[in-house]
C-alpha cells in the first residue's frame, strides 16, 4: 500500500468489480478514456484475473482511496501498464471514477505516489502517458506532476462525433529526481 496525505493506493481486490463497473460505464468518465464499449462484468473479471497471472509482471494497478477521518473510500484507480523490463519504461493511467471527487487534488496526489513508486521501486527510467486535447484537467495534472509534452498525434482519436488530437507526455527518472 502507498500512503499519501489525503489518498492511499492499495492493491485491487475481486470485490472492486462493482466500483469498476460503475466508473467504466459512466459516460461522463469514459469520454476522457480510450474505452468506448460498455464494460462488462466478464471483461473486468478477466482483467483482474490477468493482473495476478499473465499481466503480473507487466501491469500494476492500484485502487485510489481517499482518507476521510478514520475511514477510506475508493474513488478511482491508477496504474503503470506495459512495463518493459529491457527499456525500463511503462505507460501511466489514472481515473477518478467518483465525479464528486474531481478537482480536489486527489488525482495529483495519487499520480505523484504512483510515479514515485515507478521510479523508486520498479526502477523505471521513463514513464509515458497521453490525454485527449480537450481533457484540460488531465493535461494540467500531467504538467503539475512533472510530465513534459512530447508531441501530438493529430486527429488520432474519434470521440463524440469528431476526431481529436492525442497529447503525448513523458517523464524521465532524472527529471522526477530533480523535482
Ligand atoms: C483527470 C483526473 C485524473 C484529474 O484528477 P483530479 O483529482 O480531478 O485533478 P486535480 O484536482 O488533482 O488537478 C486538476 C487540475 O486541473 C485544473 N483544471 C480543472 N478544470 C480545468 C480546465 N477546464 N482547464 C484547465 N485546468 C483545469 C484544476 O484547477 C487543477 O489544477 P490546480 O490544482 O492547479 O488548481 C480526474 O479528473 C479524472 O479521472 N477525470 C476523468 C478520467 C480522466 O480524464 N482520466 C485521465 C485520462 S488521460
């Protein structure tokens, strides 16, 4: 478990499926993600199963819980995906699925915990990420935690009836150390 001031990151449990189904079937949430088909219980069960088997060494996923007094509440998830043992690289992903918890700094704190884990525990050299050009909150988060904008995939993503640019980000271990 990774503990911050207002949030903690914990391992995924099978019982989290109900949260994942709620978050990943919410059109307001998934408008910002690559997901576009309804998320099924079977698909989530399979993904969770794979986290403990075929993806065990290439995919780390945490549930984000907000600390509220003596209790905690799951509000989203984040992870490092496609961890590459040769290049020491991975892809970053984050979703606060509980919309009432957007814009309160929890995403930024969770991202910092996760990136620190990637560099300090997984010995990563580089973490990549991406966001749609209209996702201003996510773009702000990436810049706040130290990602650099590295380019744009023009009209790479079709969402809500039109094509959007995908903004590419990256952060290197030395840049993180310097922050
Ligand atoms: C993107 C996401 C993870 C950010 O987490 P969060 O907890 O809501 O964000 P934070 O509060 O930590 O930071 C958001 C920042 O964006 C800023 N922001 C919000 N709306 C903005 C807008 N329209 N334009 C510019 N900045 C904006 C906030 O002011 C804040 O910056 P500040 O701390 O300097 O004031 C979360 O909102 C989320 O999960 N959204 C839906 C799914 C998603 O977009 N995932 C990322 C896919 S790349």
